C-alpha cells in the first residue's frame, strides 16, 4: 500500500508519525527495548502530547532476530501471529555503550544507535545486510477521504472504516539487490518494482493474485525477512520507495524476523526451522497422478478404461484421483459417493488397490445447503456465523453453502470424522481444494479477528486433513494435493499451482509461480500437465508433459476435457512414456532430495539463483531450474522447440546424449517433443534406479551410480530405500585421474563412469 506522494509529500488524507530517534534504550540480558518518539525530544515539553513507538529486539533462535514495533500495545485483539514451532527461549547476547546497543545471535547482529536520527542496522560478518533508517518506521493514519487503495481486506468488506491506522517498516535495498518469495506469485520472479498483497485469492495463474500468500521474502544479499502477521500484509518492493522494501499492516503491532544466511539455502533452512519443516512424503506420491478431470462425465467404467489404457501403453500410473463429481451435484461436500455412478465405492477402491494404485478424492471446506450435513453442522454450531448469529451463506460455488469453522475444536473433529470414513473405505489421499474465498463479515468460535483468519483459514483446514492422514496412514505416508496455503503451510505437502490456461505462456507463468513458492519455503510442488482451463493442442500437452514429469510431483488434470495422452496423438503417448520412465529411474535421486527437503527445508525444485547464488547471471532466470542439486531442467516454451538456456560455470553433460558442454554462458538449442535440455552438473554422482514401472521400489537393489566428470574431490551420496528404510552412503573419491567408489553397502550396486 502506498502512503506517500513522491519523495516529499503524503497522499491526501494521510498523516504520518515517524520514529524520529532512539530516545531511551533499555538493554536487558537477552533483549533490547527502545522508546522511539515521533519527534526529536530537545526539551521536556516535547514529551507532552507526543506519540511514541516501542521497538523491541530479541532472538528466538540462532541467526534470527525478532523486531516488534508497538503503538497502542493493548489494542491488539488477541494473537495475531503464526505458530512458530522452532522458536525457543531468547538466545541473543546484548552489549551496549553510551552510543549504541547491540543484540547478537549467531552470526547476526542488530545495532541500534542512540539519539537522532533513528538508525537500526542488521549486520553479519562485518557487512551491513539492511538498515532501518530515518523515516523508515511509521504509523500512518488514513481518513475517510484518503487517496489510497485500502487493500483487499477492505475491498472484501465492501466498506471502508475510517480513520484506519497502519504500522509500516521500510528496510533498505542495496544496489543490485534482488528480492524473491512472498508466496506463489505468477509474475516476474524478482519482486523489485512490484506491489504485493498478502491476501489469498482464487484468481488463477495469470493475475497478480495468489492462492498461496506468504509474508516472507529473501534477497541475494544474504538475509530474509518474515512478517509474523496472519492478516493482510501489504508490500512495496522497491516501488513506492525505490531503495527500500516497505511492509505494512492495519494494526497497532508489527512484528518481523530478520533471518541470516548467508546463502539462500541457509536462509530457508532457518526459516523452515522457525515456521515448520515440510513433512516427508511417500515414495508412491512421486509417480504419475491421473485425474477424472473436473466437469467431464465419468463413472467406474470410465475410470477403469483410463487405468487399463495407461497399462496397455506401458504408462506407469501411481495415483488415480477422483475430482468433484465423485459426490452428487449440489451436495459438496457431504463426503458421500454418488451411487448412480459409483455404486460400490469400497469394492472399486479395493479393485484399484489390487492394480497397485493409490487413490485420492477431491474435497473442500464448504458444506452445501442441500447436503444432509448442513443442518447437522449448523445445529451444532460448526459453521461460520454472521455477527447476528445466523449461519454465513452464499451461492457462489455451491448453492447456499457455508464454511466449517476450524477454530471450533469439535467442528474440526467432526470434519475429521467424515474423512476417516473415506480412509476406511480405501482412500489414500485428499485433494484439499479451495480455502481462499474466506469472508470477513463472520464471527469465529474462538473470537479470532476475521481479517487475521482470511489467510490463516487454509492453514487450519490443511492441518486438520493432514493430521487425519498421519493418524490413519502413518507419518511419512500422508500426502495432500493442496491449492491454498500461507506461512507454515509447507508442513502439509504437496501443493499444486492452481488454475492455469492450456497455453505455453501459461506454462511459463506456472513455472514462475513454483519457483517463487520454492523461495517461500515450500519444498514439494506440482501443476496440471497441459494446463487446466481449455484443451491444449498436442504440442502444448507434449511440452508440458516433459516439464511435469521433471517436477517434484506430476498430475494429469483438466477442467472440461480428459488428460489421458492418447486423447492427443500417438506421439503424446511416447512422450509420456519416455519421461515417466525417466522419472521413475531417477527416484533414488528424487526421493533423497525429498528427504533433504524434510530435514533441511531446501526445496526439490530450486531456482537457479538459489543453487548458484554467486553467479549474477542467474539473478533473473525464471525459465529454467535445478531439480535437486545436480540436474538442470529448461522446459521448452516455444512452439518451434527453440530454447535459450544458461549454463553456469563448469562442464555440464547432456543427460540424454552424453555431450559435454562448457558452462559459463548462454546456449540456444532446438528440441523435438521427446527431448528438452536436461543437463548434469559437473562432478555429480547421480544414483539411478533399476526400475521404471513404479516409484516405490527398493532403490538399493540394482542401483547404478553415474559418475560425471569433475575435478579432484570427494563426493558423498546417500540413497535410502523407501521399502526397508535402509540408507547407504556412497563415497566417490577423485584423485590424480583415478576414481574410487566405496559404500557402506557391500553388494547390489554398480558404478558407471559417464
């Protein structure tokens, strides 16, 4: 949200109070508290009728510093921040003298300077990361005639209550500093110059809106910033003030964390330690998911024909997904199969399991008025209510639908009980759709402020479903296919990219969204192969198939048309077979990348600048990515097969042809539908499995280690079998032209020099 009119003026109707000086610094053992009046105090009389802000510095974990800014502290209506499972006791060390006080946590130091002007800096390794300087902390007030966009929270209310007070913080940007993250954003990967609202919306993949809004960003200068507010956070990223990032909230408290790296991976490791690490997902989930699609006609015979058709064409399938119409129209969600098309759901699911398939069904958190569950939930107080006590309802999506109130413990347990019935029938996973259109004119059971629940609602929704899966299927075998999320939602994978169009341009939008989400702490991500809206032409489908099978998770799904590959052409079947087999052979490598994501918070799909932060040529790259740490993927976005890609320094090897290419520059290649640029990093040791018919097999049985050219070094690679849980460590030693590979496992594997 923009409050100023250029460098010198405020917008009409806006007044500002800026932290002018560090008037009183109170250093404690592990915390610093600063009184920051909104004018320089030069005499006693200046303290009268003078608003002041309180700035508190503390550290909940090493290399992380919390900043809390309070105006009227006791006007805060209940908790407003996210759960922070990694936050512990204050760990910072305070030092001070007459001129300044410093809080040090690990390698990160916050330094506040006494007196005027206001100056707070964050430093690491003798270098200033970012600063909060003059006119950087503000309390803005907007009256009824203010000339500003009040943001999506007020737009959703359809009213604008004035005056409204906002707390804002600006942090400096260095020359050449690039900002990443803030959720799954489909625009440019580098956020500089953008205005971004942290406000979940069902806006598709071709708009500025996002299904997954996360108030966390990191930069290429070695730090990240997480705003701990579940409500609407407005960002101006080098836009209103071009040398600063501004974030603001309509509240009397603003809390944020500065997280030291220095590398992007280090930042994400600490951020996910603070907000929650991704759960480990089962090996079977990495295989192909085939859907009924959305509004298409289907019954058990249709499902069986699709599954048998995949098997007949040697297209390995891991999961079959039933979209919305597994339930009766106008009844969503009553969690009951439509008996007209699925008369024997338990028997059908058993038959699918005998085909070595897992199953997934679509759900959302809304209860249609026609559903028999509606009256039950309303009578028991399980649905969100209006302020007058009536159930909140509308007709968008489902006639007369209402929303489950997940702040009500009994309502949450009631919702879970309906899912347990499906799990007992044989369902293995849930697609948790929707969760973005959460109204503000409602009252929550626990008294939560509606504006703060809009984004956070989806967290409670996905958490409830994931908990049931872990309870019934066991930890490590639970998996969602979720659309909406916010900070901390990475704990409940997998997430997919939402409603894309069936075009190559939308495919590029989708990739940008996935890379932005990776910078936001989400490790596992998927998208609808071929796009969701419309029907792709065969060329688009085949290009998207290669991209989809080289993503962490892969799903065939559409809106009004089927996505079985033979619906396009014979070559589409060949492309699907080639890249499915490739992915399943790469499972020892991908599964280990997933374990790394679970243990360290480093995503499976990585932006180039995350993997090569010291190469300035990667700063803006958003049309290619690293899959794990060793494979570079450049999807084809041009109809003629032309690809422009950048290879960082070193020698890269074409995975398909074995051609060695010197990096450190750009390449233009042309690929047919059965290929795309897939390069192996210099010095990589790539574990390749022995099977291409399923993703969940014993990776140590018949394992091949492909050892790629590289300088003298020692490389350790771990391979874990999802069947036995056994891990083996392989050590490759390159020295003076010789290569030696040893392992903690004595047999069952070979190594191959490439």
